[in-house]
C-alpha cells in the first residue's frame, strides 16, 4: 500500500557560497528570533505526536500532509556520503542526525526502505509495524539487513522518540537534550566525538545556531561535514555563520532543493508566503505546487566538497 492509498485510509543548478545574510534577511539577533517565533506560530505543529512511546501518531500526522523530506533527502545524503568516503578515504562513517526523532533517517539510510514502505508498515491495517510489539519492530529492521558501515547517533530533545530508535538498533547512541538551553555533558560529548557528517532534515528553525555549534564543537577535531535541509522560510544564515567559526565553508546547493510537505491550511500558506517575501526567498515553487520546499546547505573545510 503506497502513500496516496494510506492517506485516503486515514483521513538542480550550482552552488552559492553563503558569505552573509540573503537579500532582505539581514536583521538583529533579537529580530531574527522574533521572526522565527512568528513563523513557528504560523506553521503546523507536530509536537502532539512527537514524544510518544510509539511512532504511529507521528507517522499518521506526517502522512496527512504528505511529509516527504527524509525520502527526498536520502539519495542526496548517499551521494554526499560517497563523496566524503572518497575525499577522506574512509569506509565506515559516523553520522550525527540532529533532530533525529524516531530514527527515520537512520532507518532509510541503513536499509533499502523508502518512506512509503515505512508509512505502510506502521499505518497499514496489516502493516508489519502496526502492532505495538517491540520484538516485532526490532525484527522488522534487523531482517532488512541494517547496514553496519554507517553508524548513527541521534540528537533530539524527545527522549521517548530517541529511546525507541535506540531500542530498535537504528541508533548507536542518543543525546536527549534541549541544546538550545544547555551545554552538553561529558558523556554526551563523548557520544558525538569523531563524527564524520552531521545531517538534519527537519529541525532548522527549532534548532538554531546554539544547537548546531554545541554539536559541532563536540566533534570538531574530526572536522565533520554538515548537510542540512532548512524548510522555507527558516533562515540558515546564523547557523552558517556559526559553522564558519569552525573554519567551514557553508554553501547553498540550489539543485538539491526538495519538497518537504504540503501546506496544512490556507492560513499557514498565507503566513509562510508572506514570510518568504519578507526574507527575499523565491516562492514560485510553493505558490505553484502547494508544497513547502527545503533548501540544502553543505558545509565543509575549504576544498573538500567538489
């Protein structure tokens, strides 16, 4: 059963170096925080399904809005992982997933599954993961042949979601902390050390430069790359500036822009388009398709990303 059927049942060109704020987006830290708060207040809130013991409500809420960014990001991550292996001459990779939730990116990148497979498994009437049986969930992913050349560490304040992914073996370790408000503990820093690549598909706007700087600093000695998707209209400028402080070169890769999800309501559409206009972000795709898009940013030491 594919995504459209389930939904009814449950009622790219060049790179741009980021050298400063985009046109129309230059504002003080206080103003940027206020604008981010207004955007968060206007967009759909998934929080009611975000920290439960089981991920079924999370998948149901995302399917209702045709949430697809982890699926769209998978081939891009795979391409970048291959580039990293070639540049750094490494085989086994340690990936930090910032905003990992229930380990969705790990599940997709360590198996041949796509997001439709997960929607069907969790939400289909006879789906393999439709019952709340931990032994069945663990066996499902084990039987898909979880890759062991990619190790995932998850970072997310939703401790139940992270613990689910840990119990199933999707994550090697997890940091369940709100890094907007506090520093990492020694144990948490050790879990993040020696990372190869930091990724994120859905947390920019909730996680700011404070979180990304703390996570990166913990693994800075290994000089990891950072690959993040930022949903429009959230700005990546402050995160990019923080990463430049670690001598990385952040780049907006236009050809890797991807759909994130549908607008939830006309009110959300109006608010997001208004914010995009204020920030000088091209909104033609959003106006034409009815989907919100996410821009892809890659940050690496000078000369490493080809």
